């Protein structure tokens, strides 16, 4: 068995669409933090801390070190993640939209298929006919519940400013076709499922047509589905004959959740 990591990291060195930061408390500073956590519970303890008293001193701990602690301040759309219907709108299929912690887990472990769209230009649209052509080329067939992974090659730009805009988007008719075949989860190796912001906004300003704005996301109001954004390493997979695991982190009442997506090749 071989496992291929399909995820990008939450990396505070990489350019991002949404501001975020990671607080990193080192082992040495962890001793001070531990004392503050214990002593801040009362005014007397706070004053004692400020005047230099410590309950636990560094020499009492192995190597004078405590435990590290990292606190991530980040949107749920940072790193590899699943979007679900609450992200798309308050209603899906005429019912209240569901949160990320309500994504059916059986959707998140299934056979996978990779469709190749590496020839699509940045700002272009992956249309229904493109999906049909890619399926014909793949020659694997499409069964209900299969997790469809759309490969554009844009993951190679992760860590640079190009990652924010150098990719195509998926048209709603392509999504409609896949969902009609019983697909529940669609994944892509780009920043987002829709075209980059700058292309959508340029078209909207030029035409005044609001239909060019996030049509792939808004399609989730019509029909419930989940999609994985910011995948990686799809070029390391066969076209089919593997399984995908993409279980979301369980976070209450969010429209998306981080996931460690992997492919399992027997």
C-alpha cells in the first residue's frame, strides 16, 4: 500500500488570500507561560508573578524546557479544506444548509478519479464538455460516490503570489453534470473552485452580469455537494484505481473545515 499526501500546509510564510498568523511559544518561553497560566487566576497571583515569583522554575524541568504551544489564527479556508453548503448560502435544495461537521463521513472515503485539465489557461473555465472529454480520455467510467479530482497543475505555484490567481475555475454546468452522476465531492488543486477573483471581477465590471461571480459555489444552493480546495500532488496519482480519504476536522457551525486529504493506492 502507498499513501500519497494530497494536502498543502497551513504555512504562515506563503502569500494568502485571507490574513492569518501562527503564534509560536517555544520551550524556554513555555516555562514562563506555564507559571503565568497558574498564577493569573487571582490578583495576588498576578502581582506575585509581576514581582518575579515563580511556582515552577526552569531547573525543575528536564533540560529547563516546558512544552511548545502553537496557536493558529486562520480562516477555515486556509490550507487544504472542504467547503460545504453553509458556505454557499443559508439554503440548499430548499432546506437549511448544513455545516462542515455535518458532511456525511461516508462521502469522505471513496474511490477516486483524476481528470486532467492542465491545458486550461489561468482564468479559463472548465466546462461540461471539458469534463466529458477528460472522462473519455481517462477511460475509467464514473460511478456514484466517486471523489472526482480535477488536476490543473496549479499546486506547483503554492508559496508564491502566482498561486492566488494562476488557475482556471469550474463552470456550474460541469458541476451539475458530475452531481447528476452521483458524485458528492469534487476536489481541485487550486486556491478555489471558481475562477480567480481578478477575472470574475473584471468580467462583472465589464458586463454587469452577476452570474460570473462564484457560480461554482453558488450552485451548492441548488444542489448539495462538498468540494475540496487546495489539493496537491495529483500528478503522482494514477487516473483511477485508488481511494481518497478527506475527513474534515470537526468544527462546530462552520461552512468549511480543514482536512488532511490523502490517496491510498493498494
